[in-house]
C-alpha cells in the first residue's frame, strides 16, 4: 500500500473526516427509517393478528353460548354443565370452557371442559365482576348482560379470557384461548423485521461508502494537489472532467495555481535581479574602494604634517572609507547567503585558540575577559566562527563598553560561547529585532555607526552551522549573547551541493 493510500485510509477512519461523517449520517438515516417502518409494520401486523384471532374466538363463543348453554334447564345439574362445556369446547376453535350456574340459591355448580386448562381461579376478578354486573336497559342498551374479554398472562403464556351470561337466568360461561401461536408468529415477524433493518443498515453504509468514494475522490485529489502546491510544486494541476460544482472548483484551483506560479516566477526573477544587482554593485565597488582606502591610509599617515584645519577632514574620510569598505564586504556576504551559495569549510580547531586569535587580531586583548579552557576540540568553519565572534564582541564593546566577558563551555554535543557586556542592556521592545538586517534603533544606546548587518550576518553564520544565537538581558545588568553550535558540523557540510563557489571568494577569486 502506498503512502498516499495509507494517508487516505487513516483520514477516512478519523471520526472528524468527511467520509466517516457521511457514512454515519447515511447509517443513522437508514436506521431511523428502517426502525420506524419495522415498528409500524410490527404494530399493524400485531393488531391485525390479535384482532382477527380475538374476533373469531369471541364470535364463536357467543354463538356457542346461544346455541348450547341457552338450551340448558333453568336448574341444570353438574353433568348438564359438564356436557355443555365439553360440547362448546369441542365445537370451538381451540379454547377451553367453564360454565357456572346455581342449583339452588347460594349453591353454585361449575362445569369444565378441561379442568387442567381453565378453572375459576384463572379468570381475573375484574372480568368476573364485569360479567356478573347487570347493565341498565336504555334506548342504546337492549341487553342486561354483555360479552366481556381481557388479555392476560398465565405462567408466562398469553391468553384471551372472555365471559358472558345467558339472559333470563341462564348459566355464566367463560372461555380461555391461548395466544402462544400468535406470539410465536409475531416473534418470527419481529426477527424478520430486525434482519431487514440490519440489512438496510449495512446497505446504507455500503451506499454511503460508494457515495463518499464518488464525491470525495475529487476532493481528495484537490487536497493532494493543494498539499503539493504548499510544498512548492507550483506546476501542480488537476485533470478537470464534468460540469458539476467540483469541476468548477478544480478549474478555479488550476487558475489560482497558474496565477500563483506566474507571480512567484516574477518575484523570483525580480529577487534574483535585485540580488545580482547588489552582488555586481558590491563587486564593482571593491576596486575603487581599494584605491580610495590606500590613498586614505597614506593621508592618515601624513595627517600630523597637514594643516590643522585639514587633519579632521582627513580622519573623517579615512573613517568613512573603512566603514564603506565594511559595508560592501557585508553586502557581498549577505548576497551569498541569499543566493544559497554560502558553504562551510570545516576544520578541527581548538576553540580557545580561535577565540584568542579573533580577539588578538583586533587588538581587544585588554578589553576582553576570556574564560576558555584549552583542549576543547570542535569541527566547524574557523573563518565563520571568527566572523560571529568579531560581530558579537565588537557589538558588546561598542554598546556596553569594556570589559566584555567571553565564556566558552560545552554542553553535551553543543559548543556554547557567551558574550556579556556591562552596558545598559537592550530594551524589551528591541530584543526581538536585534538580528534583523539594518536594524539599529535603540532607546537607551547611542545610535550605531555600523551598517546594521553585523548581527544578522552572525546569525546566518550560526544557522549554516546548524546553530543559533540568542540575546537577553542579564539580571545584573548588561546584555548577554549566547552562541550555540554543534561540536561537529560535518553532517551540515554533507548537505552542501558539490561544486559550489567557496564562501570566502568572489567571482574574481579575491578574498
């Protein structure tokens, strides 16, 4: 199974996925519809079955009572009742009969068709009271006694119990008919409806899955295309077929992707042209700057012999020339980072020696307190480490004054170099921007005379090593810059493209 298929399967199984929600909604609708239909069908069939059985039994019992029990003597014997009950039961559609009369006042006699099936104890008291109650005669009621019935359960089996009395002093009769067969038939019907409901639920789920596959496949393709577009594959396009809303959405996506590709291409071209312009400008400025710098240095050497009115101007020219030269060098370095041509030239060095060499080369030995043990060997780019340290220490000396504390230590697989000054610190609103290019504003420090690129270049050199620089304020006062680099940047170097231009050479090979 491909990774795309696995991702689609995992997405489809999530409860929050559109596919799962569509299947659940289809299943719930089908379940509600099937349960409702099954419930209504069961209720209608139950009433029809029970009513048909009940009406048949009651009509037959009424007729048998009129034909058989009504013909008994006014004072029947027990044998008369027993024979009449058996006859009624024999002619009936499967029910038992009990006949009750009085031989003398207050002396009842009872006849049974089946003593094991129906006794007086099986007849509910409420039914006996209704059967024995004499109804008043009215225009709407022509009979004193009526046939009453009731459904009951005996030992877990449903029964129909009915009773009536012969008008004119005849016997009272009760019948008991089992409804167990009807219950079994209704249970079978219920099972059938339950199976039909389950099949409807499964069918709805399959239908929902098919519908989801049909509807969501274009959505999935659109999502994959959007994901590729977000990964930078701007030539991604969708195959459009049909005229529905999803096809319109696909066409809109293709138009958007084409527009985005064109705009990105235009922006890349403008950025490349701008970067090339800066690189070419910086390169072209180096030659005249070299000549100007040489002349400025000669004038500086002769400044003491010049007119006192001219000497300050000479020192200003020399200072601004050096600043302009640093700016050009920084612009060329930034251009290499932006172009992606900056590469590491790794070497195994002693960190303490590298930091000492950086400080000594700039005559900062008297202004820096160094805390570094010899023997801490790391593999990194010495030139870029020198650029980072020069910017961090120079920035600390410029804004915080001397002495500047530099502490070197290792933490696991990381090299940590901490540069601390004793100045007023960095305002909280400035801290997030100290590594931005050309950012020099400060509320508490004097305005910098640098280019505003030093800390930015230091950060880029840390990143190319796979490290980072953080800036913070010390509780004791002053700013603290912490440089963290991997002790072995070999893995970073392995990602460099072969044949890339050396990081410390321009197009003419000048260093």
